[in-house]
């Protein structure tokens, strides 16, 4: 797991597994895995520089050739050319569907609704879901509070890289092609 994904899984009071969402319990550090990461060598897909896996993340953040490599993959799976940013829905801040207070990030909206609207049974449209390409802006959740806590435990932008409109089948084909090429 990358750090942002793992942090999202550990945020709830009862941390959950990033794969199956079962509750995590305190454990011991995987020292054997840490050692393997420190001693396994890899090559940057951008500049072909060799390094240990433990150094790859910091290298990738500063390697312009690696950034270009990633963007080539994103462009390969995008259905249309990149749009004007004004045509994208706002997926970073949301209004409260109960009181219309604005500018909550996803986590802030969850906390706001838990604190002020946990007993409100009114059926409302989830502003987070409505902003997604697959979301229905007219669908009213029967139990919005339960929906928030089950569906929005993590932020979509943690898991969606590049364009929300990228075709999933094309994306999988591209990943498979690159995994074979990058051996």
C-alpha cells in the first residue's frame, strides 16, 4: 500500500484492511518485509536509474522522466483528450445536503453530518456520489448517514489516478501491457 491509501484505512476509530475492509488489530512490524524493501533493487521506468525499493517513492516524486512515463499511461487510457478544467465537476468540496452549508471536503462532510444531522431521517442526494461520473444527481439515499459511513470511509481521489472518465477496460489492458513491458 502507498502511504495515502494506508492512512485512509487507519483513519476510522476502528482501522480497516485496505483490501477486505475487516477490522485491523494492533500487530507487530513486518521486519522481514522492511529488510526486503531495503535490499531489493529496482530500476526507474523513467530514467532507468537503479536504486533500492525503499528509495523509489522519493525518486519518483522528483524524476521528470518518471512523471512523463506516468502521464503517457494516463493519456493511453483516457477516452477523450483532457477537458478544459471548467468542465469538470467539483470533486473536492461539497455542500451539506441537509443545511446547505458549503465547502466541506469529504471527511469534513462526514464529520459535520455525524455531529449535526445524525438523527435527521430526511432522504437526500449524496453530493459526493452526485459529483462522480457514475453518480445519479437525483438519487436520494434512504439512510444518508449509513450511506456516508459505509460508502465514504475513504476518499475516491486516493484511488482514482488521472481522469475519472478513463475507460476501465482500456485501463486494465494498459496496466497488463505495461506490466509485461516493465519486467
